[in-house]
């Protein structure tokens, strides 16, 4: 599977955990304008985040920093997909998420991609999450099937701040809609660096 990734998405090299920790700590420091003295604390924070992500099966983790929007975190994991995935299957998943997805589910939609229909869930924490001490981040999730592989991609974009959230929603929709098959004969290096053609193989 290939996704068109804008320059504001900064993937971390999870295959090299030590390097991923260093890059994540550096990004956090830049975003917080942290003093050099805070480097050890930032690295400890980054280590915990990277270790948790890897232990949870995350294979893509990126910091998203579009202009005029709060930073967000993008992650991707792989799930099994029904062998007969179709538009009807996508609608059944969307209906199910509407019914049992939890009180923070505000909207569910289907979106066409180059691989078939994907399901997007918009989660916004409400009073229930505040009362129960649950996650308070705004969140978008996309279930993107990859036909013929028996798997789907679960993309999650989360931000603790509503600042610039419409920008994140638009970026996420473009990212999901860009999903297409990735023939082995087309190396990533053949793509130019425009938004439409800068791709990431997953």
C-alpha cells in the first residue's frame, strides 16, 4: 500500500528504536521550545512513547505539524480484514462503529480510495471521558483495506488541542483517499517531492 504523505508529516524510524527516540525527543523539544537542560526529560518521554508504540504493533509513527494547527501524532497498525471486503462491508463496519464505538464517536463516514471504500471515524472527547479519566485527545481513525492481502491499515491521527483541527481533518482525508496498491516494480525513489506524488510504502 502506498500513501501520499505531505511534508508536514514527519515519520519516525521505528525500525531503529534508538534513532526514533532521538528524533522524537528533538521534535518535541523544537515544538515546546525547550531549553537544552530538558534534553534528558524529553528523551525519557520519547523512549516511553516509542516503546509503547512498538509494543502495540505500531509500524508507522509520525509527528504532524501543519501551519496554524496544533501538533498531532499519526500512527498505523495492521488488522485482519474480511476476505469479501466491499462497499457493503464498509457500511456495516461504519454502522457498527456508530452503535458501539463509544460516546466519543461524533461522526462516521466512508471514503473512496484507490483500494476501495475506507471507513473514517471522528472521535471528540466529551463529559464521559472527562468524568472517567479517559483519553481527551481529538482523534480520527481510518480503516483502509488492502484487497488480496487479508489485512487492513488502521490509521490514527490524534491531537490534544482543537487548534487547527479542521486542517488536520482535511489532511487526514487526503491521506486516506490517496491509498493505492504498491507494485514492487515502483520504488519509492522514483517519486518526486510534490504533495500528490511524495509517497510512503506501508
